C-alpha cells in the first residue's frame, strides 16, 4: 500500500497573492510545509500539485529545486488535480495537505493516516481527518489540517462530483452531511479521541479530536494578518526544526496577545468557492 501526501499550492490566492512563496523565518512558506510533511513516518512520498497557469511556474520550479515531484493541472478543479497526481504516482492512500499550513504536524499526519485503516477494525474507513470545515466542529487549531482517503473513494468523488465546491475543496463529496454515531473512542487517554460516522453517500468517516479543544486558534496563512502572526511564531521558535504543535500552543498560551493578531479573520466554510471562477 502506497501512501502519498499531495500538497496543493498555487500563487493566485485571492486574499494574499503569492503567499506560498512568501518568506517566513528565511524560507518560503511552502518549504516549511514540505519539510514538516516529509517528517511524517507514514508517508512513502510527498508531491506538489500546482496548476498549468504560467503564474505557477515559480511553484513548479521551487518543487524541482527541492527534489520534490510536481504535477500540474486545473486551476480551479483541485479534485481533478489530486486525482491525476494520485494516478501518476500510483497512490493507494492520499493525504491532502495545503501549502498555507507551515505549522503542519508530522505526528498529526501519522495519527490521521493510521486512523484510516484502524478506526473501523474489520471495516477500514474511506476517509479520515483531524478537522472538518464549518458547519462541522473541530478541536485542532486551524492550520494543522489533514485529510486522508483511499484511492477508490477519491476516484468515486472525481467521477461523480458535480458541484463547484466539491471540485474546489477536493473531499467534501466524501464527508458531506456526515452523521457521527456512538460514543467517542479514546485513543490516547486525556488527549485524543475518535468519532465515527457515515456520510450521506455511505462513506465510512473517522475524525480525530483533541481534548481540550483548541479549534478556535488560527494557525494558517490566508491574509496579511495571518502572515504577521506566523512570522511572530517562527521568530519565537528559533532554530528548532523538530518542534511539535504543542510547542506552538505553549507560545500562544504564554503570550495570548499573539492570537489577537489574526483573531478577526473569518475561516471559510465548506461550500464557499473562489468567486473568480463563478
């Protein structure tokens, strides 16, 4: 079984153009994402999925400079971009990572990948995650987002998805209208628990949660305020490449004013799409 992380990246952010190559602590943001994703032990490889738009030539060139495979595809149909990349590299399991999450946690990636096969014991999940977008609830900070699915689930989504938000956000077709059932299953006592359920299309869904809840914290980069926050965090982390998200949590708990930098930024919902394609 081949597990591949696909990092979606493009230059044309609507709220912060060119953000994936903006500097954070002496490196382009996407380099932080790549290097931290590569530390996950559950992955066979990491690849970049960018677009065929000439504006994204710098993204492809940077991936090449790091020796990271890169595929190029549709500007707005990100689901197709993922499907074509997964086919190109013969992925059995696909891990979705976005290039605007420079604090992504290798351990969280590993936990979410493991959850895909272990959560239903005799009937492994089709999709696992550690967050779902509004209107669902989340307990991990925004910016530690990991989604994992089987190739067969991704292929069905690719074949059957017709809604714009399904194609842009890659995996809502799998988890849309999920109903979580039963009692939470403790994974690590007093730290992590799992909720299981079924989506409206009968996909088996498993979501990893953290206790206590930290879902109100915003650790992603989509606006200038987010970028300012992230640069402050990395300035405090110093030369500590192996840091965990708990190290970041300790910083924001000691200096709560840092979270105020981007506290007013609204997180997008599951059905919102880039208005430039409408």
